[in-house]
C-alpha cells in the first residue's frame, strides 16, 4: 500500500507541475507582454504628441515669420528705412502702424512689435513714434544688432524691451523674433522685434499631467517653453529633468531613449525642428505608465491563483480516477502469477514488462498469420490454375485476398508459365530448385508492377502468374507481355546465371479462364523439344492461334462426392452426384465426350476403392463389366441410378462396416445393368 501511495503521490505532483508551471509561465509572459505593449503605446503616443505639438507651434511661428518677411520687403517699409520720421510724417507713420497692427493677430499671438531704425534714429512701438536717442531701452535694442543671423528667435525677460502689452500679459518671459532690416542687403539699417508671451505658446502644448512633462528647448538646450514658468530659462540639465550624461542623446533629428534622473526612470521623446532648431521634448514617468501594467499583473495573478487552485483539485480527483485502472490491471496480473512472481518493482514497469511480452507474442502471431495468409493465397492460386476452384469460391477468395477490384479493372489477361531448363551444367543442384524458383518469384514481383500481376506461385515445379492490364488493346498488351518476359529472362541470366523458358497463354478476359490459360502455357513449354532452351513461346504460335478445346470437368463436385462417400453420408452423396451430372450434361458435347467424363468419374471411384483396401469381390463387381455397363447407358436418369446402385451405395456400406468383411446382400442388383 505504501508503494501505491508513493506512485500516486508522484502522479499528483507531476500532474500539478504540468498544470502550474505552464500557467505561471503564461501569466509571467502575459504580464511582460502587456507591460511592453502599454509602454509601446505610450511611446507611440508621445511621438505623436510631439509631432502634433511641434506642428501646432511651428505653424504659428512660420506664419509670423512669413508675414514679417512680407512686411519688411514691402515698398512702404523699404522707403521708411531710408528717411527720417517725425511727428510731421504722420501719414507714413499711420501706414506703418496699420501694417504692424495686422501682424498682431490671434494667429500669430504677437502682443508687441517694435520697429527700430538705427540709421535714421527713430523707433515705433504700440504706444507711438519715438526718437531713438530719447527711448529708454535704446541700448538694449541696439545690443541685438550683433546677432549672427537675419532672423533670430530668443527667449527674453518680459521687461527687457519696453513692450508694454507683453508686460501686461503676466508672463515672465517672451519669445521674441528679431529681424535685421533690410533682409537681403549686407548694410543693416534697423531691427524688428515681435514679442509673443511664453505662457501663450505653452498653452498650445496642452495642460500638464502627472505622468508627462512637455517642453521646448532652444539650440543651447535651455528651456524656452514650459508649463512651469519656474523652469523657463534654465538649462535642461540644471532643472534635473535630463541628466548631463544623456544630453548627447538629444543630438539627432528625433528619437526616444530611457533616462534616469533623481532616482526616477523616464522615457524621453524628442523632435528637432528644421525651422528654427528648437527641440520639442516629452518626459514620461515610467512608474506612472506602469501603474496600468501592474493592475493587469495583479488581475492576472488572481486569475492564475484561481485556475491553479481548480487545477490542483481536478488533478487530485483525476489522478485518483486514473490510478484505479492501473491498480486493477496490476491486481489482475499479480493474481495470475505465482507468489514468487508477485510485483516487487514500480507498478508501471511491472505492467510494461508484461505488456512487452504480450506485444512480442502478438507480433509473432501476426507474423505467423501473415505467412499463413501468404501460403493460403498461394494455395488458392495453385488450385485456381489447376481448375479446382468453383465460381462462388473464386469470387469470395478474390475479395478476401484483395484481388477483386484489381482484376475487375483489367480488360486483357494472360498467364505466364516459367520453367528452369537445365541445372546439370550450372553451379546449382537439384536440391536448390525450390530456392531458385523462390528467387525467380522475387525477380518477377520486382519487375512487374503489383497492380498488373497476381502473386507468382509454384505449381508442380512451374512458376505461374497471371498478368493483366487496363486501357491497352490486345496487340499492345501482347507486346508489353513480350517485353516483360524478355526482361525477366535477362535479369535471371544476370543474377542467377540460369536459362529459363516462358510460356505465354492466349489473352483472355475473365479470371475463370485461368485454368485453360495455365494449360496453354504448359502446352507452349512442351515446344522446347524442338525450339531448344531459354525460349519464350507464345501459345499464339500453336494450334493456329486458337484456344485449346478444354471441356470443364466438374472436379469440385467429384471431390465433394468422394468425401461424402468416405463419410458414409448417403443423402449428401446423392445430391452431389446429381450436381455433377448436371455440370456434365449441361454443355453441348458429343456422346463420346460425355462418356469420357463418366469413365473418368468411374476410374476415380475405383482408385478410392483401391486406396481404401476395398476388393471388387466385396462389392460383387467385376472391373471389366462395369465399363461395359456404363457405356451402354445413354439416358441421364439411368446413369444417375446406375452410379447410385452399382458404385455409391456399395461403397458407403463398406465404409460404414468393418473393412474387408463381406456383408450379405451388399448390392441391390438391377438386371438392366448386366450385360
């Protein structure tokens, strides 16, 4: 009982392992996959957000840049750059102020535009026209004349240019577009300042969130747009958002990378603008994005624990049910063994050992049955060629051996008979004849396709097979036969160094004609007397190419009749005798041919008497008078009565009584049968 419990425990543990380990693996990989998928979606969303943010901002900035370029290149502005302007030039001033007001729209978000002509010494702001020398911010404005490009985007403090409207917006910083005028000449006569409050551009990037931080950096990695104005103006490394070690990763046009700052893991997504070189950056806190993944992980864990609990229960219950048959098999085997052979090892190994013995016995039995089947098939084919198979037995046997469908598809058949010519001048002896015929049989089976040939059999030292085909004319079929027989002879000479002769019957259309075809093949082989050895003889060259005139002798009925006589079965003997006579007399023949069949039956009955030790005197018969009596009868009913009274009944009575003892009134005599 301890061993059984041990095996049962192993079965339960193994089944639990099979259930639990895949579930844990599935849960782990599901969690990892979901986390990765969520992170991928977040990263993709960040990229799309950066693209959208940069697109929105740059559309505004590009609109402003394009509009100011048109204004600077206008005739009005070019004329104003080359002449002084005082309060008396109010028409030119009004025209310029009107154009500047157009630039301060909701699309451009510009609050202040300052136009400075350093050559002619005047400045125009939202508040009016001023002499440059008297303007309070003169030095601050002229300081930007040394900027390297004609157009420059700068982050400036709100009160650094005297832009009153921008100062009133409440933003600490302004994004200022500074353009040198004229644009397309080397000699610059003035500057144009367009100020946008930084907080307005920050509003375009959307509301900030706990998990995401969006900002814009200039070319020197200083924060110029951010929802938190405290961080605006700082370098990104100073703000602690991106460590200095990761700063080099911002050098490309766009990208995404992991960063760790202040013990916080983040995903950095950036896009560099081709318009002004600004860098649009999104910083996503991985811990926040992983909250959803952790929620999925906990849910997955709870589900797995529930499934594992159910699995353990079903494993326990199922293992018990599974073990009961094993226990029953083991008990059944053990009860049939002697005490010394009781199981002393693992139950399954013990059962396996006995199953192996069983399968070995089964395989051996299958082999023996297969060999027996082959022998039965060969016996059937030999009987078929010898004419000892009835129509009903023929159909049943063909179906049983798998020949029925094959033969029904043939429209032409022919029988080959093969005999070895001489063994005296070869390296073989007469004792090797059976082995040689078996080797030749294998050669024929390899050469002729299985669907065109019945299995070759040995009938009285003659190898015989029937070949058929479908879809060929008779002439084409005969040509194919001749090619196969030539190849058979060639291979036998090459491999066995023997000469064989082959007889080919005339083509026929039904397998019932195989006995006649077999006789034709044997008849063809007899022509070796004149043709010599190693020849192929078609029966078509004999008997004017016509079939042999073979009358069907009811051999099967004769055998059954003799068996019934030996068994002393009077009723069955009379029934079979009647069947035999019907088979003989239903064919149209001459009287002489009928008499041959009758005499043949009488001869075979006399042979049975001789083999059984029955003397003619016991039956009150004289051999010579029997033939004379039989040949004088010409009516089938008289012939049947003669066989019953003169042959069958006397023999049955002898087989019933002691052998060799004379029996009184043994024969019922009929004077009509005596000469």
